[in-house]
C-alpha cells in the first residue's frame, strides 16, 4: 500500500474585517488635538486678517466685522517703522551668529563623536551648561564684562564692546553652541565608522575627515539646525535690548516699537508690521523645508 498523501489544510478566504465602534478615547484625542491646533493658529490668522483692515473701519464697526480691507497698512508699517534699516541690523546679527554657532558646534561634535576619552561626557556637559542657566541670571555679569572690554577705534565707534553688534553676536553664539553641539554630536555618532577607517587607510588627516567626509554627510542636520537658529536668533530681543543702547542698531523686532503711539496704538498697523517681520523666517523655512524634515528624521533610529 502506498503512503497516504499529506493532508493540506484548507484555505479559508478572509472575510470582511469586523466593524467595531469608534472608541471614545480616539474621539477625545482627536477633539483635543483639533482644539489645541485651533487655539494655536487662531492668533496668527486673526493678526493676518486684521493686517488687511483699515483702522477707521474697525473703530466704527468693531474688530468682529467683515470689511474695510486695504493694503496701505503694509506700506505704512514699512516706512513708519523704518524696517529697511532694522532688517539690515538683524542680518548683521543673525548671519554671523548662525554661521559661528554651527561651525563651532560641528567641530566640537566631531571630536565628541569621533574620539573616546575620559572627559568626553564632561566636555559635552560644559557646552550644554549654557542652556541650563536662565539668561536673566547672567545679565549683570555679561553687561559689566562687555562694558569693560575696549575695542579699537577702527573696528567700532563705541568705546567698549557694549552697544555693538559684536556683543549680541557673542552672546547668541555662546548660548546656541551648546544645543547645536548636543544635536550634531548625536547625529555624527550615527555615521558609519567604516568611512573613517577607510579614510585613515587612504591617509586623510583629521581635518580632511571632518571637512570632506563628516560635514557633507551632516548637511540635513545642519540645515535643520540652521532653520531653528535663524528663527531663534532673528526673533531674539532680550539681549539686544540689554546690550544695545543706540536705536539705530536694534534688530528687526524692535521696529515694532516704532509703530506704537504715545496715546493710542493702531493694532491693524502693528499686525501688518508683525507680518512683515515674520516674512524672513518663513522664507528661510520654505527654502530649507526638505532638508529641515530630513534632518529631523535621519539618525532618529540608531542601531
């Protein structure tokens, strides 16, 4: 007798998935997220809406009315706020601060990620310590320090480092380098170690390994940090108010003070000025949007 054939299990066609009711927790979570999103976006949309409205119309009909649209608020805000000069001041502060912070942070991050030594963790903690202290606690020491440092006459018209863009740039670099070092060092640790082994075999120096291998591979992370740093430093007003004493040296954010009257304030004009101030950061974000998203996701899962 021949051996019985193997019995194959019957394949049952999958039926339709059971339709369960929507969970109350899911509905509550979605409702909460929608409410938070509306609460977050509403002030921005309200400011944008009022920036296109005439002050006389809103005074008569109220801000809840619909009408009185005009584009004069933007031209008035640009000229009355003298935003062209303040925008150049923001460029003088933001561009050097971002470039120096990324350059210093990438150098330190490369050392922390590439080499292992006893003070590795202590060095990282030293660079991130600036983010742990409140900036107000360093107000008086830094003010006295910058007032005591003298600059050559050919470098600045100010007798000390106080009331110069150099002081604001130095403070921004000092406070932002720690955060950039923390991010870049963790990102560089995800790079394959075989790349550096092959570079050593080819005789590449440490400097060439940093500049020709590490930096090109860190472009997404540098772009993401660049967008964040431009936004933070461009909108920073605390140290500019403390260290700058001349009105012609203030950054772009201070131009909004010129739109406020002594006895009343045209909030439609102020809203238009706020929209103009926000345009540079939006341009930088949309220009580096692809690199920004990839920089936030690449290296997130290591190992």
